[in-house]
C-alpha cells in the first residue's frame, strides 16, 4: 500500500508499505529520517517518540497505515534549516547527551512538556520524562538541560 503523510511540514509518500510495518520503520528506512531511534520496539523506551497530529507517540507502536493523511513531526522537524532548537542546544550545554540513542525521544518529550508548561517543577520534568529510558546519563544532566531550556 502507499502511505501519504505530511512529515515536518512536507508532503511525503512511502510505497509498498506492508500492513504490519511501523511508522518508525517508514520514517527511518523509507523516508530517510533517522532521528527517531529503534530501540525496544515495544513502546517502553521512548527513543522513537514523534508527534502524530500534535500528540507525542512511540512511532514503533503506530502502524504506518494509521499515519495515512496525518501530520508527523520528528526531532528533525524541531530544527528546520539545520539550526539547533533551544532544547537541543540546552542538552549539549548541560552535557545531557552521551551515547545519543535516547536523545531524539527525550528532545521531543521535553519539547512537548515545555510547550504545555514553560516553567516546570522538578517533579513535572521527571513525570514528563518517565516514558524515556536512558542508560548513560543518570538523568541529572537531562533534568538540568530541561531547566536550562525552560530558562531560555
């Protein structure tokens, strides 16, 4: 089947998509957007988080056909023209990026949090990031990055 989707403001189409193919696979392998990472394939780690019609979702759990005619925004879409988003800049400055595998999903989750709540408390930050797993940082630098981004 063919899946037509708007990704980061651009109309795109993926051909020969099979019924069980995930949105994550289509984004990475068919549309050339490797930002969202394929880690657990079970919706547990958050590495593949993208916006679907403005709502954060784990792209590994969304069947590609469910995205037909809808709008997807990936981590690449947060930095149009190659200019880093202030959240991405804050992650770099705070040392919240180590291996980088969880980073795209965290960036999208933080973007969603700060869009809804521009000055979150520590508990709000930790709750918003609860669906994102990181094995490298210990989360303290990530929380610091969120606070830095909120201050900007």
